[in-house]
C-alpha cells in the first residue's frame, strides 16, 4: 500500500507491507488433538472402571459427594469430572453432575444395553498392548499374550467369569449392527438362522424378538453355552433359539436358511477366511444366504478410520487377522460359488455383505 504525503511540491511515498491473508494457512490444532487423543480415551476408560456412570444412574450428585462415593482424591476429581463434561459423556447443572442420555443408556452397568465391557477390555488389555504398535508394524507379529507364550482366547475360555465379561463385551460391540440387520435384511423370505460364533447371542435374540416366524441357534465353543442360554432365557426366546456347541474350523457348520458370521472373519488370515466362507456355502441350501458383518473398510480405504484401526488391532491381537473391504469380501464369496452378493451399511462403522447361494 502506498501513502502519499504532500508538502508543497514534494511528495513522499511511503510503502506499508500488509500481512498476507493466513486464513488458509495450515494449523496444528487437529494434529495436536489426534496425537493426544489418548488423553480423552483413557479418561473415559477410567470413568467406566470407576463406575462413574453407574453411580450417577439414580440422579445428579454434587462434586464432593461424587468424589467421596468413588473414593477419589480431591486434587484431580474436579478436573476429571469437568473433563468428562467437556468430552460429552457427563453434564453439569446446579444440582451437580449427571449422565448424558447416551451414557445413561449404555454405560450404567445395571442396564441391559451396557457396553462398558468393551471398555473394560480396552482398559485392562488393549491400552497397554497398543503401546507396542510400532514393534508390531516393524515385525508383523502380535503384541498381546502371544509374546509370552500365552493365548488370550485360551485364558478367557478357561475362566467362566472372564468369559462372561468378554461375551457381554461382544454384545456391546455387536448390538447396533444386530439391530440394523434385523430390519435391513428380507427376513420374511426365510425361516431359520444360525449365528456362527454367536457369543452371548445378541444377534439371534434381536432377530427372533423382531420376527416371530424365525427360529434358529447360536454356534460357538462349548463353554459359551450357559451364557448363551441365560441370555436367551432372559429374553423369553428359549422355545425358538437353541445353542449348538462346536468349533467352526474342526466341526461341521449347522445348516439353516441363513448363516451369519459377525466380527468373526477379521480374526483370521486369508486362508482361514476363505475356508470359513466355503464351509458356510456347503452348509446352506440353494437360495440360502450368508451374512458377513464387520467394521468393513471402505473400498477406497480413505473414510472408515475405525475399520482401518480395527485392522491394526487385529495386527496386535492375532497372528494373521486383518479387516477388509466389502469388495474384498464379495470377491471371496464369488470364489466360493455364491451366485450374487451385495454390501449394505449398518450402524456406525459396521457393514454387512450378503451372499446368496
């Protein structure tokens, strides 16, 4: 910018440099939030561990009382509670702290849709194992109990208490997808369904509750039976849903009009994935359907960050597991002989691939 100052016939030209418009310049805010995102995650995990949301299920509590009930030290309590407010899982009013609707529905241990078991596993196991992600990326090796000669599944399935907590956590992970599958698939065309790797029985219960003509079963390892039976009995569906014990690698897969594999294939390497799909194909009647659902990565591998991070979790947790795209899965179904298939988005990061024999 040039400024002219006239004194008689003399003109003084003064040039003033204006700052460039930096509104489009890169800013570090997003990088800082992403790099330190574990702060918020661990705050939520600790809140679940401490039972914050269960303690507030009956109504608001002032800071001092909530601090006392949870057995916390006064130094960090206020910042802890207010951080949970800023993170959107608590709210605060004149009468104290209270749960948000989502926290009340899903993080109160006494409620049927409690998903905190997932966070218990994250807090007790995954939070530490993910500290070895760099090693996993360099070596391609799992970073969990396998490193010391153990096996997560062996430990879990030998301890009835830990197994129950794990199966409840799987219900939390699967509930949203199960509810969508109950309405997004043409169940009126079919009469029987078997959930392969059924865990507690979340999906069969959702299906049978919504569709009175459906009957079926859950197929899983024998120690799962009492947990499945109790869950089904509580839902009042024992007359239509049964449990079939077995190992889906070594035992025949039971036959039904529809077979489901939910959050199963991503645990395994490609040969095992294809083998399970072939077993399902063989067990289905002509016209039968296989439903596969997971946190499937989008075909462009750009959008579903959860699915991609889940695949990294499989790197940490399993010898060969990985997550995959809908296109990948359709290719495997085509290779196994399914005559048609399609992909359908479900709740959150989950999608299903449906193959028809």
